[in-house]
C-alpha cells in the first residue's frame, strides 16, 4: 500500500516563485528513503503556476484563468525536471503524470489512470503528479492539489496521505491571526472541528489553505486512509509523518468501515449533472431501509442529464443539503415524464424500463 505525499505550492516554491532547493532536496531524500525501505511512494506536487509566474516575470499571481493556466504550462516542466533530477541522485526513477477531475469523473479514464499508476509502482517508479492545469481549473481555483491528492490516495488505496504544507499542524484557530491558537494532534471525528475557525486564507502563491486540507482529509478518511497534515519545511517531518509517527502534525483517523472505492468514486469524483428532489417517504426509505430510488418517490427533476450520469438527491423542500448521490438509469426528460408514477404505470409508458431510477448499488448516502 503506497504512501501519497502532497507538496503544496508554498513548500515547493518561495513567495517569488523560486524553487525551494533545500526543502525539495530534503523531501525527496525522505521520500527516496521510504521508497528504498519498501514503501511505494507517490508524490503529488503543486508549484507549477508559482514557478511559471517567476519564469515569465509576471510580478505576482494573475487572476485571469488563461494566464494561470499558461503560467502553469511554463512552470510544470521545470518543477518536474527538478524532482526527476533529485530522485535520480538517489537512483530512483520518476514519471510525470498530469490528471484532471474529468479524468476521475469518467470511469474508463479512472480505471486507466489506476492501471498506469499501479504499473509504475510495480516497476518501482515514483509517480510525480500535478493537475493538468491547461484543461482543468479545479485545483487552481480552490484546493492547491489537496483534493487531487485525496482522489489519488483513494484510487490507489493508499496506506496514508501526507499533506505537506507551510505550517506544522492544524490549529484551533488561524495562528496567523490568533496568538491563542493551539495545535490539534488528532481528529477522530470531523464534528470535533465544528465551531473552530480553521484558517482558510490561501497564501499569495497557492490556492489551498487549511480548509481545503480538512475537506481532502474528509474524502480520504472516508476511504479508510489515514491523513496527516504536517510541515513540509521542517527537517524530517514528512518522513516521520509518512511512517506514522504520532508526534508529527495532525492525524485524521480513517473510517473503520470505509466505503467501497466505487461508492467513493460516485461520491467524490463523478460530477453531478443534475438533481432529484424526493418525497418524505422515499427519503426515509433511502436513509433507513437502504432501498433503491423508484420513480414514484421522485417529486422534482432539475438539470439536464442522460442515463449513466450522476445526480444529487435531496429531500423535497430542503435543497441545501444533499442526502445522497447516485447514477441514474434514466435521462432527465424521461424522469420528468415518469416522476411520481408507480412501477406498473411506468411500465405502461416505457415497456422496457427498469424499476429503479437509481439502483442501490449505484447510490451513496451522504448525510
Ligand atoms: N496545479 C497548480 C500548480 O501546480 C495548483 C496550485 C495553485 O492552485 O496555485 O501550480
């Protein structure tokens, strides 16, 4: 089971976009040691935009999406080359992988990405992953690769995800603005964080912040993966965190009964194309009895989707908080025709129709 190490923009590069040579040298040395001791290592790194900004002499982070994407294209090659060179000095081979949320969303590319990464690990190659910023915008706008790292961890059933950042742990409030903030060593349940004002201020060079780390930790722990947030700049911290040292950073306890990777894929990777509002009876049956969703329980259909797409599921009248997400067997137009109808009436309209609008096997409850 591999360990995924995610290096944030502000760890890989300084405020001007210069590579932090000694920090990267140290992180790679720790990763290479782990790799040599028999633990597969996957590196997810940001910093392409930041590096590109300096190489292009832009003088600061642009706001226009095309400029961020183009900066990334300029910086990515150099970032990757640098990692490759550092790993080579430890006799470790690397591979550059660029992924987007869309790659995770389509089942076939998801499976292909998994097979490629697995093969690289079989060959003892360290994958060095970044988001493909040219076509994607997700991690540029929010996340700084935190979600990408969580998705990769689930994809590979990682033993641990280490989010290396510029602060040594999660604090009870943002230590940049509150001097009474104290470190949090372990989070067993995300409800423990309710009421804490976790810093979500992104730095000048990246788009992350503690909030996106907590969300990434929620995603990965749901898949049974332990997550550690630690300093990427403190000597030896990444290696200790990766090895499970309790004294390093903030540890997020993995769920004891993780959801299957297919359900996690539906929940976190597959983009919802619309939503279904279900009546009280259906909401209760979905929640308490683990049933499939039948057309009769659907009150409203929103958005445009076809069968095989994912949709959010809401209790009617409470559209703020989805209760589930699933893959539909019908298009939005078909569901608009058959919503509220019992199965025999549906059969009359569509003789070859399946009973379920969303089958239980393709449904994940989220509340
Ligand atoms: N993929 C981006 C990068 O490597 C993420 C960082 C950001 O949002 O600035 O630069």
